[in-house]
């Protein structure tokens, strides 16, 4: 028996970080130069966009390459070009990890075992 699977559209892949760096270099920039030219004191601020969502840095890199950020990182953007994440949202903790609340002490907040003075 032969089953026909519906042809799925291939999911667009984000550019590899090395490909992004190579394109930036080919455009005549370095990550460090992009950072300093845009008011950052460290190149790591711009480099963070290579591994995680950082819309401001993504826009800086894309502008240097002359293409929209959604072409470099299609997984991070909706079809209309808006970021597909909520500002300030934190990633969800996996279900198997439970958070144990931190123990709080009543009183002055000082360590009762520590001697004062001397």
C-alpha cells in the first residue's frame, strides 16, 4: 500500500553565525566596528544577536548587509516582518524542573552565628 504524504514547504533556516560574520566582513565591517559605530562599548553586544534574539543588534547587522533582518533570521520574525516574540519575555522553565522558594529569616537579617565587634 502506498501512501502519499503532502509535500511540506521547507522551513526557512536562519543563517549560520559564521555565514553572518563572513557577510559582515565582506561588506567591509567587523562585529567590533559595528558595535562601536552604533554606540556600544563592547562588540559582545552585537555578537549576542548571532545566538539569541536581540532585535536592535539584528537590525544593526542587517543594515550593514543591506537586507532585512527577517531574511537572516526567518525563525525570529513573522511574515509581516515583526518580531515573533514578546519584549521582556523570559523562556519557560521545563516542566520537570521545580523551583524551591528561598528560605527567609525573620528578624534583623543579620547572621546570628556571626560575632559582632571584636
